[in-house]
C-alpha cells in the first residue's frame, strides 16, 4: 500500500513539473523583410530630389520709393508683358513733373527773349549803332539760354519718367511666384514687390552633396521623375553646377534642364533626378538601402543586420550620406550583409526573426528578398 502511494506522489510531482515547463513563454519569432546589401542593391545611379523652377526668375520693384497703394496680383497669377503689377502713391512724382514743366516753359520764354535781343543787336550793328562787342554779348546770352532750355527739357522728361515709374509693369510673360510687399507699405527704390517666373525653359533645382560634387559635370545625362506624374520618366541634362558649396547646407546648387517637352509641368513640382553616377564610382564602403531600413535618432541612425546562421538580428550603426524619396546611401554596411527593410521598429537586439519568402513579382537577378517597403508583422 505504501509503495503504491509513493508511486502516486511521484507521478503527481512529475506531472506538475511538466506543466510548469509548458507554461514557460515561447520566444517570439517575428517575420521580416530583408535585402542583401551591395553596390547594385538599388538604383544604378545616385538619385537626388529637387523642385521645378523657371530658368529666369526676376524680382520686380519700383524705380522710385513711395507708399504702395495697390497690388493687383497674388501668388500664382499669370501675367502678360505690360500688365499692371502694382502702384505707389503718384502725388509727389506728379508734382515734380508739373514743376519740371514750368521750368521748361520758363526756359523757353527766356530763350525767345534773348533771341529777339540778339537779332535786334545784329540789325543795329549793321547800321553802326552798336559795337561788335554788344553783338557778341547778345550771342553768348542766346547760346546760354539755348543750353538752359535743353537742360529744362531733359529735367522735364526725367520727371515724367519718374511719374510713370509709380506704376509697376510686368516686363515679360510669366507667373508670380512670390509676393514681398503689401498695400500700405512704404517701399524704397528697388525693393522687390513680387517675383516673376518668366515663361520658357523649365529646370529642376538640386542640391548636390559633397561626396557627389566631383562626379557631376555639365552636360551629364539624367533621368527625371515627377511626383505629380507617377510612372513617367523624362530625359534631361545638367545645365549648371555651382563651384562653391553653400555655407549652411554644405551642398552645391545645380540645375537640370528637360530635354523633352513635358505637359502639365508646373512650377514648384517635386522631382527626383537620377544622376549618371554609378554607385560603384562612389567611395568604397557605401551602399544603397531602402529608406525603411533606417531607425534611430537623427545623427545616430542604425539598421538591423540579420545573422543568417543564428536567425537573430543585431543593431548596426551607420552613417547617412544621401537621402532620396525611396532610398538612402549609407556607410558602415558591408556588401553581402542581410539587412532588415521592414518592421524595424518592432524588433529588439538579438530577437529571432524569419525572413519572408521572396514574392514571385521580384525579377530575376534582384538582390532583394522583398521589393516592398511596408512594415511586416506590424
């Protein structure tokens, strides 16, 4: 009886121990999407983001100072050459023009008087009633009055021009892209009131990072994609590039011109420009990854590197070199390493993961395990 009771107790203890082992939480294995890092893991050339702008953008301002009493255009207004943009108070300019008219009339009357005196002196000299000296004096007075009239006429023309400058006119066809002054504001001569983007050539303004400056040259062919026109790609070339870096951003301003007509091309549109600079031409140790692979704070970005043997992820610090709308160029990742591209914010150090199977839509020869960049397991 005692032996049977001992066996029952032992069975109960073993059963409880087994239940305790089964109650232990199993470590979660999270599915993720990955990419194999390499120089050919993304785009064949460096890609930068810019905005569409006019080749000529002119700040328009008055040639004289005064109080702005009217502005007829706003941002986005389309104007023709000669259209009225704005007006300043014309009272002072009109008074100056009236004064110049009076000065010119006075000089004209004075000239008429001295001319008659000169003609009379010549007639009297012919009759021997005055000397040659008197005639010469009258002649000098007449010449001086003639020059004074020319000066008064010039002042009159200048004053009328000044009065006309109280109205600001568009000097070309185009669109208003900026407004810098409001009615009631007192503006000095030359102060921009609006900025006019002239019709004609459209360009994409870019900021080229330092690591690509030496690789981008005038005339280089590029491919341009507009965010407003998805699925379309246009040809272009580099038309300008600054020789000096911006002191704040440390980038070089550049412009790209379209080589073909683009319908529905609007000023300010966002464009992605793929330069003819292969990743292999960039310094070694730099690879391109999907933008979704990054996590961490600004200046302390990291990616998850997958240990394919252990099936666990480990954080890898990287340095961000260039960012586009879909990809990022980084250093610190070795070619051939497997990097997690989706679900990065749901992982922890050393967590076991399972790479998702490669979708059938990925073309042959692609180095990515999954071409999409949406979160997995979120």
